[in-house]
C-alpha cells in the first residue's frame, strides 16, 4: 500500500488572485491550471469564482486557492474582500489587445493599494498562440515588469503554454518568502500547523486557521 495524502492534507494554503481586463482569458487560465480544461465558448465571469489545486515544492504541499473575478467596471465594488489575504496575483493582459496592456498600470495600482507590499505579482501576457495578431511586444511587457519589479511570463491557455509555469512560479516565490520569514523569526517551519492560512505580512490575522475543504485533488 503506497503513501496517500488526504485531500485536505497540505502544509500551506495560499490565496492567489487573477486580475485584469474582461476577456483577457483569466477564467481559462484558471480552468487550465486547476482542471486542465479550456473552453472555446467565452462567457463573462459574474462576480467571483475560485478553484483550488495542490502543488509540491521541496517537501511541502502547497494548496493554491485561486480567485477569479469579472474584469468589468461594474463589479469593482468587490475589490477589498476580493484582495483580502491574497499573497500572490496574476495580472493578465491579452497580447492582441493593446488597451488591455495599457490598463495594467491601473490594475497594479489598485492591487498594491489593497494588499501587502510582499505580495508576489506575475504579469501575464495571455493568448500567445495568436502570434499573427500580436499588438503588445514581449520587450515592452518585460521592461514594464522589470521597472515595477514584478515577474513576467507569456502564456497560452489554449495551447497550455506556460500556464503551469506561471502559477507554480508565483506559489514557489510565496513559499520562499514565507519560509524565510518563519526562519527569521527563529521558529521551526516544520512546526507550522497543517492547513494554516499564511498571510505574508498581511494586515489580517496571520494565525486565522483555514477552513478545510476536500476539494484539493492532486
């Protein structure tokens, strides 16, 4: 009989938010990462949805709770609750639509206004499969990311290009920040209770225990 980890047996639970204009492919990035699915029928997200997935980094199991929201202006009222406790973010634009890249600065400002300075941010240029329709150069996006000191990757939810990498990189970076913080405090990181929600220097109570749910299929 092999080793078996129960669905809710994880070491860390990290909340990651997806932000960016409507229609840039946030929901397909989420479904590709969490269920390895892609839908050609585009439907706007109404309100907020989230999905979970576990990944292993070093010898730890990290459970990602990834939140997806509508990019439309009329849903802006949800922002503070949406961002609360987030330790990572994927800021998504569409490489074929310049306006979605132009709006990245506004999204970044809003994100930073609602979250802690230690949040790990990845700029994501999605729809990289539509090479012939490219409107935003990789160089422009990379230099913006370097200027803002955030990570950058181009993805295609359709072709499954870099989707795994983008989420995994964000989660790994969060984990390294958290494990460093624990070590700085002189604590043993292995003594953290299973399933503790870690807020990286968040204004919220970092010891708030996560609500366990059995939705984390590996």
